[in-house]
C-alpha cells in the first residue's frame, strides 16, 4: 500500500513525464501545505468526522511521501529511512516496553532523561533545542517555557506570571514607537501563556475555543440582522452582540 504511494510520487516527480507542478516543488514550497494538512487533521478530529479524518490523514501522509521523495532525489534519505528512524526513536524512548528488561511500567523522569540524552548527542545541547520554529506562536511559547521550567527556571506558582502581565501591560502603555509597542505586546502575550501554563490551561486550545465562540456569536448577529448588518451603527451591533451572548444563543 505504501509502496503504491511511493511509486505515484516518483512518477509525479519524473523529470520528463511527471507533473509540472509537482516537479517544481521543494522542501520550502510544500512546507506550508504540510502544516495546513496537520491542522485539517486536527479540525476533522474536533468535528468528530471520521470519514474526513481518514481523508485528511491520507493528505498528511502524502506530505511525508512528498518530502521523502524530494530527499531521495537529492541522495539524502527515502521514505523507508523515515519509517526506520521513527521506529528506532519509539523503541529507544520506551525501554520499559522494548528494552531487554522491559517491565511495562515507566520510572519517574525517564522520558525527559532519554530526550535530554538525545539533545546532548546533537549539535545543540540546549534544553530549548528542537522546539520547532514552525509551531503556532502560543504553542511554541508554552513549549519553551516548559523546557526552561524543567531546568528550574520558573515561577514557583501562578502569582508570578500573573503579576508579570500587569508589568508588561504598563510597558505597552509607555512604549514610544510602533516597534517598541509591538515588542511589548509580544511580552504581554508571552506572559499570558506563562500564566495559562501555571493554571494548567492549554493556551492554544483556549484561544481556539474563544475564536470559535466569537465566530458563532458573530454569525448569530449576522443571521439576526440579515443583509442590513453592516449598515447598523455600533450601538445596534452591540445590542445584537448582547443577544448572541445569552445562554444557548449562537452556540
């Protein structure tokens, strides 16, 4: 089955008889599609649409095969090497399951110890190594904070990051340029993520939920007002917003 996909990708990338669009792609040009497909997998899961999930997982697998084909053409690696690498990683990271003394139960801290050993074996031994630049900004901030926390660089409780939010907001107010203000807004968002982390809240999921709630309420406003929605003054829109916020409305 996977061999069929590999064969299709090879034909699409054929220098003479392949697809013009597929031949023109490289790692960078298809990376945005890879990220988009991962989000569409998450969206199908969120909606509980298993038929769509099957299709989206296929699209994501296609991205893996596409990257692997480009790498194979450059003499770097092929799809079987990708599969072997992740298989080796899974076995290495689960010695309690696959090791010679497998007991079926993990000892406290073993997971982080294994990953720390892997980082030390690479060129960048930092505790922050491997936190992908392509992650959503909120998720990346949380991961960086979590990595730093494991080294002991963290607030002892949620009061520290909560106070930091007020401090950063004050610095936004006193910013003297657009660039300075943008930097301080970034610090505010970073501090909010830190506070959420201490409260055990996933900031990415929380913001996604808030966006979904806003979308549902805004659509309810549009539906209530009809074609004249855009022409309403702000007070009229505020009345619709208050109505949409009532329990059960627009959700």
